[in-house]
C-alpha cells in the first residue's frame, strides 16, 4: 500500500471531521481556562479552588456515569444530526456562562455542557473507522488525533493568554463559542457514512449497558482498560505535579513549568507519529505495553536519581510524552477491531466512561502522594503501580490473541444466514471470522475450535 493511499488526509470526509475536531478541542481548551478564571472570580482566594474542584467533579460525573446512556439515547438519530446538535448545544451553553455570577449558575451550565460532551466524543470516535475502513489509514488518523489533543493542551493556554490581553476574562467563553461554531460548520460540510442497518432493540438499560457488556466479555478490551489505567497512574503525576516540581525543585514555576510541558508535548507528538509503523510491525498490544513499561521505567529512574540538570529534565519529560502516545494512540484501533460496526459507538462510550474512571482515581492519588512523601518518591511509587498493572494486563490480554477465531454454532439451523455468510462446515457448523461479542456470540471463545 502506498503512503498516499494510507494517508487519512487524502480522504475529504476525514479532513472536514479533523477540522471539526481541532475547532472542538480549541473550544474545550478555552473553556477550561475560562472556567478556572470564573471559579476564581466567583470564589475568590477563599473558595476559588473549591468552586473549580466542584466543576471538575461534575465533569467526571458526566463522563463516567452518563456516556453509555447518552450513546443509547442518540442511537436512533443520524450521526451527523446528533453530532451537530450536540456541538451546537455546547456552543449555546457558553453564551450564558459569560454572565454567570454564582456558583450554582456556572455549575449547572458546566454540567449540562459536560453531559453533551459525554455524548459527542464517543460518537465522533466511532465515525472515524467507518470513514477510514483501511486499517493503515485509520491508524494514521489516530496519530493525527493524538497530535491534535497534545497540541491543544499546550496551545489553548497560550491562545487564551493572547486573547486576555484584548478582552475581559469572561469574554473567553465567547471565543470558545466561536470555536464550537467552527466545529458545527465543518460537521455540516461533512458527508457522513451510513451508520449501518442494524438498530438494537430491547429495554433501555440493556441497550445502554451493551458497550460495557461487550467490553467486559472481550479480553483485549479488558487489557486495554488496564493498560490505560496503568498509564494514568504515572501520567497523573506529570499532569498534577509538574508545576509543583518546577516551583519546589527548580525555583521558577511560572517560567519552567511551560518549558517542561513543552518537552512533554514534543515527545508526545513524536510518539504519535511513531505508532503507525510500530503497530504495523509489532501490533497494538506490544506498542501499548512498551509505552506503559517505558513510562514506568523512566519514572522509577527519575524517582531514584539525584536532581538532573534542565537539559536532562527536558529529555525525561519528552520520554514521558513519547511513552504516553504509545499507550493512548492505538486504543481506537483496538476498539474498532473488537466490536461489530453497529456496536462501535456503544463500546467507544464504554471506553470513554471507564478511562475517565481511571483518571478519577489517578489524579487525587498523584496529588495526595506528592503531599505526603517527596515528589520523586511519589513518582517512584506510582511507576511501580503502573508496572504491576501492566503485568496484570499482559495476562488478561494474552499475546496469542487473534482477531479471527474458529468456533462452532451447533445450536443454529443449517440455513441460518450467519452460517451461510461464513461458510460453516460439519455437524457443529464450524467456521472462522473476526470474533466479536454480540447476540450470536455472547461469550468469548477461549480455545478456538
């Protein structure tokens, strides 16, 4: 396959979706800064931290608890219409935030915003493998997406700082709204692929939990969760304590925190572009395990070594970034391989919910450890926990895992469409195909027939 054929940017649908993602990420980044400033404006020195903590807690409640239900509620709508409505809703919610002056007002608006985000993000993620069914192109698309996430983390505060030189802090909400308007525009310009012909029926709760059911029954998805959680344990230290390290150890939080995080971002960008070749050669399991153990090794070495000079620190933070991309980038490919097309949105919603549940534990743990022991020893402890979790993931997601599995359906009649489509043979109707948990395959085949 040629490079041009595998490039996602050669696909016009992906280009407009990627542009929508960039606008949406910029909007979220500006909103994050605006909410932080609003929390301080409302709560002041005494309660600003508590207000921001409440907003972040509401975000996690929405992301962890509501994503599967949002996906089920939206399943009957065309994906384009659903995503445009969700993004337009987020855009409109930003307008009254400009005038919010009480904790209850900003909290209610932010919570509804996060609820809409919990429906939008998994749906967006589920569209891309339909746009790019070629695996090489999809893997590269995941790399571009990871680069976009990384750049947003570091560019949004810079853009916000530039905007704040011209306007009042609450006007940031308006600029975030403009970014979401751009996302809506690009979504409307996108020609979406068909969702598929199968529409799930049954009780609402059963449909809402379908993604979790598939996730729990599929070993590689359980391994995906553990690897993401292993990374979050160590990565949370970087995201929570880098600013503390820059101030306490280097004596210049304002000046050196951005420098260290820029090193992290550069490493993450390099890692994202390394992933397609690594996955093509070794598979996503190896790439993700390499990332987890690399992060843990660098973290443990940093925790045991004396304080290095700034040039070495930049290399360390770049290593953290590179390792994180090795873990985070292939996740979409694992999900796309592990669910039937009509179930992808539900499984992406389950992944969205479960991954944020892991961060919900990792963030406070990193902050608490950084306060009770030295920063270096906190990272050492978290790195060891990451390595242990990675070892568990290796057992849960075996190296012998294959996408196609031979199995039998003795319970199905000879003329069943599934058997005809896959060329079943013998009295037990043995056949081979890409194995996904679904209504016909409710349990994992541990030993292929």
